[in-house]
């Protein structure tokens, strides 16, 4: 029996037993606090599992139903582990944002979803120094590293899309974008030549997928069985060993120089690998520790960025009237600023188009998910018990007509108009990197995505390059591919896109 088929059958079997045990526990532990909150789907302990299954495949509609009935207010939807309580309206969203970590925990749902003890296998699970590195050193070095990122993006596009003047070339866009983003990102993570190593790219691309897949499978099993299942089914340990061997020579050489010269030496690299090595402590200050952290930051950086850009490109091809004004902006800015970070910052239409795509097509239906570690009372007086998953329905917030006029209409320049209307074309709450109770693509509050500044800069640089360099279109007779939406996440399809060198 093929390994994938075996994994699927085991997952279904264990899923059945887990669902049965959860049903029994839910049936005998109904909470009157939750009974008072409106339900989308079934409230009955037995039938609620049908609603949980329904949400996996029809989450968009269920969230919309609950939002329309209750906003501003709370509603709940069942999942297979517990009830999800959704907060609609800015005041209730603010309640979630302000709640302390020991009341509404961001960490616990992440652990439950990714099972990091068995998938990421960090040497010190409690050490999150890589987040500080991303938030501080990566963000502060965006301008200093922009030339390298831009160079790698252009070279990768040339390598993966060999256009030939007036001849159209068919490109499977999502898998191509994943390679381009992986290569450009790792130019700043590990540098040349490793970022251009095809096998190294493949490792980082497949590791992220495997973490999600095996995290889901392992989460189905009772805790005593998780280590056994992990050893039986997961290939993640072998991928971690591959990463160790890829970076070992670089890490050992750099550690030797750090030992000899201290914090500074001639030609000291300015990249993620070096930043991680400088900040690592204890068991993390080793080849093994650094390798795991590199895989983790790649996991966070590559797939979400490339998927977002695929959605941006699909929106552009579906609305070709935006191509010319975007080109005019890019051409004008590059003429004055050149290909620089300052130039990218001045491309307000490019930024607006990206933010509008996030609003209309965001990758996650839910945002700011938290697990109640103890009873939590919202400002409207409603209390949810410990063990409840609290979240925000991002997809419905982003399509609320009280927030965004004509929300079902894609307006690529919606946010540049808002910026200009407020008399602010330099810095504004309407930039893509900005977060608020009305725009939740990067989260909200102290747990807002720390790498969003780098990711947005990278996407904007690639978007501007494509607009300025290529003509693009769908295959003849093809239109916008449908996103695949499952379990609260959107996954863009890997559609073919036609490229040729820009003709005018």
C-alpha cells in the first residue's frame, strides 16, 4: 500500500475514534454560557459534528450567515475539538486584541494546529528568539538588503520564465512563484550560492507542506500515541537532517570566526543565518538548532507570500484595465528613484492593489485565533468558558458594506483613494502593512505578523517588476481559477499564465 494511502486511511480511522470520544465528552459537558450564544449550524451535541464537517468545506457561507445575523455580536460554530466563538464588530474585536496572553492564548491554538513538538522539533520549544530576529534585524535591514532581493527576483524570473520577445510562454504560476519567492527570500536568509540550489529550495518548499500535513494527522491522536505516530509516519526528521547538512559548513565556519574575532570581522555576512547565530543561546547555539530555526522562518515566509502573489496576479489578469496605470506609476517612480526601497515605498497604486487583493481574497477566513485559558467576558457582558476557541471572521469583516462600500466589487485603487482623500500619500493606516479591526490579513495587536514588512516589500518589488517587464494574460479561453477553500484557509489554484516580454 502506498505511504500516502496508508496515512490517509490511518487518519480517517483515528479521526473517527477521536470524533467519537469528543462527542461523548461534549455531550456530557454542555456549558450554559455557550448555549446562550447564537449558533450557525446545529447546537445539538450529536448533530454539531455535522456542522463541524460542513465548516471544513463551506466555511465562507457559514461565517457570512453568522456575521449577518449577529453583527455586532457573537456567534458560534462547532469544530471537531471544541466550539469556536466568533467576534463580529470593532468593539468585540478590540476585546480580543486587548486580552492578556494568560487569558486568551495565541500560543495554544498554534500548538494544537502545528503540533510543533513533533513537526518542528525545536531544541528549546520555549525560546522564540527567531521572532525577535525577524521583528528587529530583518525589518531594519530591508533597505540595506533590497538590492540583493531585487537582483535575485529578476534573475529567478529570467531563469524560470525564459520569455522570447514576442512569443508567449506558458507558466504554471503558483509553483513558479514558490521557486522565485523561495530563492529571493533565501538570498537574505543564507545568501549565494545556497539560495540558488534547486534541492535546497525543494527542501524548504516541501518541509512547510509536510509540517501542515503531519501536524493535522498527529493532532488526531491522543497524546500518549503522538510520539509513536510521529516516528511511524513523519519524514520531517530526515528533512531536518538534510537542512543540517546543507548549512553545516557555513555555520561551522562562521562560528569559528565568531570565536576568533568576536562580534565583528571583515566581510561579516548580513543575513538571517548570521542574525540567528548571533542571537542563539544554549542548545540553540548549534548547527542543529540553527537548522531548525531556518526551516521555521522559511516555513513562515515562502508559501503565504507566494500564494498571496498568485492571488494578486490573478486579480490583475481578471482586471486588465489596471495594467496601464500601474505601469505608468512604476515607470515614473523608477525614473526618479531607481529600483530602491524608497522607490517601492512611493508605489501607492501597487500597494493599494495588493491590499485590496488581501481584502477580497485573503488566505485565512479567520484571524486572531485565541484559546480561552479561563473564562473570558466580552464588553457586551457575554462570557465564554475556558477551553473555547475565540476568533475573528476576517473574510466577513473584509466584505462588510458598513466598512467597505461595494465590498463585492474589486477596486484595485480603493486604498490609494482613501489615502489621497485623507491628504496623506506617504504614510497611512491604509498601507498594506498596516493592521486594524477593519483589515486583519496580518493579524492584530502584539501578535501581528512580524515578517509582514519584509514580505510586503518583496511582493511589491516582484509585482512592480512583472508589470514593468512583461505582458501577461490567461490562456486562451481560460479565466480566473477558483480558490480551493478548506478548513478555514484559501489555497489559490496553480493555473497557467502566459508571459512575454513587454511590447510597449
